[in-house]
C-alpha cells in the first residue's frame, strides 16, 4: 500500500549545503509564516519528501557531493508537479537556467538574492509577455562566461575537467572564476 502525503502549501523546503546561508534563509521565511524544512543535499531531500510534501522549494544549483541542484529540481518536480521551485545560484548561466525550467523550476535567481526576491519569484510562477527585451548585443565576455558555466554544469562543477573540455589551463580557468566572485 502506497502512502500518500498531503501537500502543505505554506511549507518550504530549502536544499542548500551552506548551513549558515540556509539558517539565515530559514529564519527569514519562518518570520513570514512558512514552515521551513532544510536538506543539505539530494539524499536528505529524498528522506524529507518521504514525510512531507512542501508547496515551495528553494534549491541551490551547486551542491557539494552526489548530485547537482538540477537533479534535485527534477526529483522535486516528479514528486509534486505543482510544487513551486526556485533555483538560486552563484553560477548563473543561460544553459543552467533553461535546464532548470525544463526540469520543473518556476524561476531561476542569481545570488545574491534575498527573501523578497525569492517570494516574488514564487508569485511570478507564470510567464509574462511584458518582460522588456534588451537592445544590447551580448558581449564576448558574457558569451565566454556562459560557455564556461555551461561546461561547469556538464562536468558537475569539476574545474579540471571543465578546463580540459574548454582547452584552457586549469589555473587560467580558476583565475577567470575567481574574478567573477561567484558563491
């Protein structure tokens, strides 16, 4: 007999491996009336989903260890297609944003983002045709940055393998990543 868990609309699951950031985010959402659950990775998240079905989730894209945030998004969406999932990342790229949405996220935010930004993203789960289109062409630096992050995501954020695939020295890649002040 399969046990069905009723969704709890004001329950928020935070999937984040940075304990201090997760604690700060949890307290902020608790002050807004959410019941907050925290998982540091995929395994802990799956365990929590056996007990509860949150209505909301915030997932960090880059998690230490076994699985990326994209795998977590996919698992959460399969668990409950109505769950509103926001991906939060210091490694923003068009490639990971597209994949996150395809896998079931309702929104994708680059760090730094605060509770107001995340809550607003939950409220804007539906797409909008009113978003202004930019008139500025994409720069070479932006294209390079997006390609680096696309490859980082493909390699599970392995810097050595990313450098090899991009045909650059590992130190050069590390220097480029360090200049962008990500996470």
